[in-house]
C-alpha cells in the first residue's frame, strides 16, 4: 500500500514539474509563429500593382574554398556578404611569396555579423491611401473597393547612423526575411491606379472610409565590428580580427507588394 502511495506521489510531482513547462514552451513557440502570420486584413497586390517593384534578391553567397578556409581560421563569426564577396574574389599565389614567413594585409574595418534581439511586424506602418464614399443621404447600401489615388513610395532604413550602413542593412534584412518569411525590401512603391477587387458595404445614412497601409518589419539587435587582417604565417592564410566592438541598431524594413486594409463606416465625417 505504501509503495503504491509513493508511486502516485511521484507521478503527481513529475506532472507538476514537466507538463506545464512543456506546455508553456509549446505556447511560446506558437505565439512566436502567430506573430508573423499574415492577418486577413493584409493582402498581396503583386499582380494588381501598376508599379512593378524589382524583386529584392537577398545576397546569399557561397564561400569559395579559400574564403571558407579564412572563415574557419578565426573564432569571430563573419556574415557580411560584402566581406565574403571580397574573399571570394581573392586568390593567393604561394609561389610568388618566396620564403616570406609572415605577411599581413589590412583589409579595413568591417561589420562582421548581426545578432537579433527582437523582430516585430507593424501591419499598419505607413498609410498610403484613403478611399471615401458619402452615403449619408442614401437609402440603400453602396459598395466600395480599394483604388490607389496617387503613387506612393515607402522607404525603410536604419534608425541611426552607423558605419558601413549598406552591409548592415543586408545582414539585417537577411535575418528578418528568414525569421518572418515575408517579402522584404527597403523601398517599395504602390503605383497609382492600383485596384483590389474586395468590396466593402457602406450602410445608408453613413460615410465609408477605406484606408490602405504598407506593413513593415521592425528589426533590432547588435552589429559586431572589427578590423580585419589577411595574414600569412608559414605559408598558411588566416584572418585576424582586432579591435572588436558591438553597436546596437534598429531598422524598419517594408513588406513589398502588400497592403493592410481598414474599413470604417461612420455617421459623422472623419
């Protein structure tokens, strides 16, 4: 009897310590995933957009054999696609170096990597259009749909001045695009005359407003900078990184060819 009692107590303790934690972890994962799920009010306009935005190609680079050896030779993580491209375009002719035992070439101060501290989506980042129908004198509902009155360009960017901003933007956009699975670009244009077929009913005795917003991702984290040297020691090429510093940075990155719609019907003009 005592043995059975102890077994029951152990099972209860295991459930109290393990099950809630596992459940909480599952909830957290689902919450993170749902925060990037596209709401029903957000629609793609890639086909309807009268301005054809250029597809933003993320600068993924496969390191060459030499570049990979150099990346593996340092403990510092290097993600900067511009620096990797520089190493990909480099060659080393060992026969021309004679008997030199050490050679060091300063490649410059570079942003090396980006570490995210938070990724959020503002589905109503910037308003780009307002459609209006006045049905206050009507006796029957009227339908309205989205029509872009003027061409609008929405630009994102870093929230502060930072050295080598272009390379930092690329690293942040690569991370944010992978994290959210959204089509991101630092510039997106909504062309004049762009239409969307979804209709909204404006009741009689009311005015209808249909607002269009461009969504954007807010990315924030830290950039690691360092002075990079290409060094030969005993004929072996390595990278040396000195004077390493970290700098906090944020960025707004618009979601390309997407609009968030908000419809409001009111008895009073807004």
